[in-house]
C-alpha cells in the first residue's frame, strides 16, 4: 500500500489557519457597530441598512484595491502591522471621492506559508484602518498557496462598500472656470509608485532600508512604510458644511492622471507646484535629481493625497476647517477652460 499523504504535507496548515482566527477575532469585533449582524465564522458578512432608510434614494458604492509593491518593503523589513492600514485607505479614499460613507470592508490575504503571528499583524493593521474610516471589518479570506508564493511572500486585496443619497453624490458636473483647487497633504508615498521607489533607492543607489536619513529622525524604510492617510472623517466633516464639487484621490498616475478624472471634459486644472509643503520623502527624491519632473508628478502624489474642488468664494473657509480637523490643506490652483488636463506651473 502506498504511503498516505496529508494536506499539511502539501504545504497547507489548517491548524495554523485556525490559530490565526483565534488571534484576530477580538480585534475584528472591535470594528463592529450596531449594523453588523452575526459574527466571525459565517459564510458571509451581514450588514443592516435599516439606519439608512431615511435616505431619499440610497446608492451603494464599491471599491477594491491592493497595496502593490509596498508589500516588498514590509517583507524586507519584516514589519507587517501598517500595510493593513494602507489596504483600507486605498479603498475607502476612493469611496469618499463620490461622497460615500464607508460601511464595511473585506480583506483577502494570499500567502506562500501561513504564519499566524504575521497574519495577526496584518489584520490588526486592517482593523486599525477600518476604525480610522469608521467602517466594519465584516469578513475576509486567508489563502495559503504553496507554489504560488515563496514562504515569506504575501499579497493583499481589499473590498469596501459605502452608501450615499443619490442627490448628495459628488460628480464633478458642476465644476466651472475659476473654482478653487484645494490640496490635502499626504503622509508620504502612500501606496503607489513603489516599483519606481525600489528601482531608485535599492537598485540604482544601493541604499539599505535601515539607512539613517540624514536630516530626518528615521530610516529609509521608516519613511517608505509610513501608512497611507485615510481621509474619510475629513471629507465627512467638510461635506456637512460645504458643497464639495469634485474630489480626486491621488493614487497611481499622480496629480496628472487623477485630477482630470473628476473634471468635465472642457475643464482643466492649473496647479502651482510650490504651493504646498511636501512630505520629507519627496524632498529626498527631488534632491537626488534622478527622475524627470513630469515623471515624478505622474508617478507619485508629490505630497498631495487628496484634491478637492470648491467654489472660490468658500475656499479659505474650507481650508480653515480642514486645518482645524488636523490636516494640512493648501490652495494649490484653480480650474480653467480647456482640455489640457493638468497644467503644472
């Protein structure tokens, strides 16, 4: 009789998966609110919409995203407790661009070999991101996939759903010539452009991630792993007091590619490059002078994580309110007629 083999011998450890659930369940429950029905272990996540029945025409909005090759930095540093925040941020920041309030979030973690403590750190970050976004973590999947990833590798994907009354959706259709463009500061590179970052710092310059950054109280790795800022609370505060005509989340493609997505076809954005104070990492990158300027602005957020378009008459009040909410807001330009997309000057 041939020797019997088991699932664990093929590289999938069910017991480690069960251990992971035990390690994360209380942290996941800490994101719940009164709309969450059921508990961990169900085949699907349940979320009641009863509290939104007062909306005239409720619209559900959805977003899915990942963290990209920023995960390579986390894996090289063996630091996994912040990339979950990035994962949530990439999804919920997209939702708020159309005025949605995030309701719930689900995650997918794919690993070569499951390490329950590493998975715990990742999920703890996801839970923290959900708390910052005021949404519930209602489910997830952890897939152990030997042969697809090396033992130390993993990938993340997230999915979020939000809600907005149809009449309050932010569409960009009312943007007009002369409107003010407000930029909200980013915390750093966020979660886009890391292939270029790794090419620049690790491949071309040969810098190590534990290299102390001269003039800054941190290492290169610390700078690069700074979590993506979550703008949900800010936008909800601003929407309560002002008409926000358009919002753009500055992700892959930078200011050059993302701002035109929220403008009418006959409108362009004129943006003044030195009108905001950028995060430290961009001072470092620009100081190296190894990437063409236009490439910088279509690869990175360059210090602006969110762009908001408002009537010029209320721009100063919006900036004041944003700053009072703990953000750094700047008037970075204005809307003009034309089809040039973004004009940097």
